[in-house]
């Protein structure tokens, strides 16, 4: 409901109806609409962090780690489109303390990617600004796939991830044709 209608336009009654339950039942589990938003976003980011940590420990080569991490992000995004949309568009509606905690978790995800990129390009270590820019360019590339990408289309999430990695690591001029 938050992804389709927006947080402000969605009422507890709308959520209860979508869940096929009463408002009182919903209030039994969540004290407010903001608590639902917080729980949804926290669980989404926590899943990303947990999967990210497990993925990173399985590979030592930086480019392969980057590939596997990109696959992970796009696999999760492919099946959690609505949560991802809400994460990108509704963070401002959280209580400041909860927003601060969630942003810290997002920064941890950014740091994992930044560290891998720096492992691939150690010459950029002295210039922290470029590694930050590159990290944000990467997330800018993948975070908005929800607007056009369909996991059941001609390109699988893994194929899309491999293309993103190849494009990002090698540049557009060298990317293979599909």
C-alpha cells in the first residue's frame, strides 16, 4: 500500500483491508502506521545486511565479491520491489531516531560496496571522494531498476547483475553483447 499509494495517502484502515483483517487486529501487533513502516523497512534492510555479510565471506577475489554482491542486491530487489520503493520514498516519515538507525544500516551496505571497489582500485584509496562517488554511482545504477526491470522478462536477475558488474568494472565500450 505504501509503495502504490504513498505513506501519507495510506490509512490503517487501508492496510487492514489489504491484509484482510480488522484495524483492531492490526493495532494488536503494531501501535501505529509508523510502526508498520519502521518494521517493514528495518526487516528489509536487515535481510540485505545479513545476506550481504554471508555473501562477502564466501569469496576472496574483489571482482567476484562485487559480482556476487550485485547479484544479491538484484535478486532481493526482484522479489521485494514494493519494500525497495518504500525504502527509497518513505524514509522521511520515520521517527528521527528510527530513521537515524536505518540510515546507519544503509551506510553499512554502502561501506561494503565502497570497500570492494577500493580493493579493485587501491589507487583510489587516498581520494575518499572518488570512492564515495563511485559507490553512489553503483547504487544509483541498481536502485532504480524497479522502475523498469521485470525479473520474469528476458533478462534474469543474475544476468542483469553480471551485466551491471561488467559495465561498471570494464566500461560500456568493452561490455559484451547479449
